[in-house]
C-alpha cells in the first residue's frame, strides 16, 4: 500500500490515506493547465509559469513511474495553441529542447520510454530533433511510457484516422462494413499502445472542467478528476490525491455491477 498525508481544504485536518497498489490506473492522462495563472499570481511573466511547469513534469513523471502507472500522457501543446502570442509560442517550442536536454538521463535511469503523438512534422526543426533524439535515447526502456501530446488535437486525430481508413477502402484493401471501434482505435495516435491506449484516469488542473479537444475518442469511459491546483504546484501528493479519488469510483463501462 502507498500512503500519503491529505489535508482537508475546509477543516484543515490532516489524515493519512492509503492507495491500493493493486488498483493504480494503468494509463493516466493530464491536461496541464494553469501555468500562466500561476505566474500572474506571482507577478511574473507567463513564460516563468511554463518553465516551472516543465520542472513539474519531471517530478510527476518520476512519481507516476514509482506508483506503477504504465502510461502517462501529458497535453503539452495543442493544435489551437498556435493562436497564442508569438513570443509565448516560440518559448513553448524551445521547452522540449531544454526539457529533453536535461531530463533524458533521468528518464533512462528510471526506465521511462518517451513517446510523442501529434503533428510533429509541423514543429520547428530544433524541436523535432529534440523529440526524435529523446525517443531514440529511451527506446530500449521497458518501464512507463511518457507520452507527450505535442501539436495535438483530438478532432484532427479522428479526421486523420478516418482519412487513413478511407484510403484503404478506396484501394480495395478494406470493406467498409468491417470497420469497427477496434480498427478506428488502431488508427489513432495511441494505437501503438494496444490495450493501454485509453486513459483510465484523466486529470485536469487549475479548476477548469472541459476536455479542450484532448483525446476525445479515448476518454469515452475514463474517470475525470478536476483539481483547483495550478500545474506548476502539482506534485507527487497531488497525483496521489487524484489517484485516491479514482480508486473510490466504481467503473461500470455502461453496464451494471452487483
């Protein structure tokens, strides 16, 4: 059993809670929200929040791996984020270079393999190289998969999958009548994760309660946990709190249990 201290936000009382290590979500997905608000509260530029958020990724990745999570998917940059100010976008494009440049040795040490899903061919050359090098450097790791959604959009992903299936139909390689949910899942960007492609738990930080075009197909039966804490303040205890909430749920997948 994993145990941690939890402080009740209303009463201030601290209680020791225990996680069931036999019920750790295999795939955890996180919408990392609140970097800008964290910085603004401290009268800092938004990029300071992104920098601290990068350090949080390092902390949370190692914590998730230690807890036994098999896949950790992080929403790093969406297809809509290009609409942000140019200076902020340019900084965000440099973050993977800095992140992987300093963190890959720790990833290898912790047996964590990097995967990236999204339209990476549209990223700056230096960002693409950093991503490619990290994937290559960790390809022999057999532990947790650290999956970054980078220049990713859920609707675009589904469109790309449908187009791929349509090309197979057009070429006479596929009967439309045989297309099912499994085939569609295999053509999504998480298809290579096999049985782990759908998140068991989706966490969103900073008090927002929406999906923001993230893994729209895959989260059909995920458990959602929305947390007020901004991403730069997220830590191992916060992750454990979210998993504890997950463990209090009864997942029925549309059916009934006794």
